[in-house]
C-alpha cells in the first residue's frame, strides 16, 4: 500500500519535540496574528461606519476586516523565506540526524544545532528560498509528465480523469520539495545547487514510488486537516461573534486558518518524515541517471536554470564539486 512507517514517523516527531513546539509557536502565532489584525481592521471599519447607517457600518466593518487580513497576509508573504530557513530547513536537519542514527551533538540543543547545519549548507535565506522555488518548478514538470502519459491512453473519460489527477498531484507533491532539500543537507555538500539537481534526478527516476506515497500522504494529511476544520468552526464562529459588527465569512476563514496551522505545525512534518523514509530508502545505492537528467533538462526550464547555478557554484569552488550521489558519509 505505502512504503513508509507511520509509527516510525510519529517516533521521529516525538524525538524532535523542540522543533514541533517551535513550529506550533510560529504557525499558531501566525493564525493569532491574522485574527488580531483582522479584528483591528474590522474595528476601524466599524468606527468609520458610525458616520452612516447600519448598512454603511456593516459594509465598512467587512472591508476593514478584509484590509486587515490582507495587510497581515502581505507581511507573511515577505517573511516566508525566513520561516523556510529557520523552521522548515532546521527541522529537516534534525530529522536527518535521526534517520542516519546519529545522536545530537552534546551541549547543543536541537534548534541551535539545526541552525548551524542549515547556515553551513545555505549561507543566506534567499539562497535556500531560490533553490526551493526552482525545485517546486521541476517537480511540477515531473507531475506534468504523468499527466501527459495519461492523455495518450485510450481510456473513456480520460480528460476528466486527467484534470482530477492533476489537481490531486498538485496537492500530493507539496511535501516533496523539502525532501529534496533534505538531500542537500544529508550529503554534506557546500554546493547546494548541485545537490538539489542530483536529488531531483534521483526523484525523477523513482517518480512512481514517490508519487504513490505522496498520494497516500495527501489523503491522510488533508483528511485530518478537514476534520480539524470542522472541529474549529464553532470556536471560529465565537471569535467572529466577539468582533465588532457582523462578518459572516469570518468563521469559515478563521476555521481554515486554524486547520492550516495544525497542518503546518503537526501534519506537515509528519508527512515529510514519512517521505524522507521513502526517498532515502528508495535511492540507496542509486546514482543519478544521465537519461533522466537529459529528460528533465528538456522538459523544465527551472531544471536548466538550477543546473546552470550548480555548475556556476562548482566553478567558483572546484574543491566542492565532487559530490557523491548517494553516499552521505563520503563528505562527512
């Protein structure tokens, strides 16, 4: 059915509890920020609406809430690369320690250790973010290959099936980019661009196994997320009730935010731990296939750009260009 261990992933979650707590603080804090700033915006709108009748007040309250929500959303958009750098990549670093059976260095906490490791691999947050964006683009190209295969099959209703599968795959591969980043950390390479390129080739040549497991995880994670959404509708409605004026859509939006925070803080790292199990077990003993590299180079502009960056970094630091494909201990 699937190739990961649910118990093993839960065990990794427990053993990296400092990062789970950090994720909870960050993502629940973001949700709280959305609620507070949206409420403040609604309050300002309510006050402005006092100069008009009830209809005007309801309208200004609603628009005030939307403006507050949008302002905080813009702030979080600019903060996303630092969240990736400190929270997500850091958690990946300690998960790799557990997968490899390595103890945490003595006298250093998990968060401090992970921060040091991430900074060694990715000196700047902007570099990690740029690599992550290119990885996502290449993964979309691989899923596009799957869609292309489906369209040529003589199956009745294949176009409708392809649209459904495309939407599902977009959700399923959301866990994959961080697994590719994990390879760059695990190989101990100082050329993160090259490691990402190799990891993507290895992912491509094993895409059937990876997509199958990603699909199962999507069902598990988003199924649990939907249950959280249903449970949080009542407290979200209470929050909206406490705001000035009335904002019917607020309860649904806040319930979605609560569900998102649970997904990002708890369900996402669980899915990533599962995918890391599958990925590193699958690629063990493999080397990047030149045919798959050529295929990715042909189908994805993002992969070509990633390869250019990798070669440029290798030229800049020739001593670090000899990255061993699947032997993480070779550069330790």
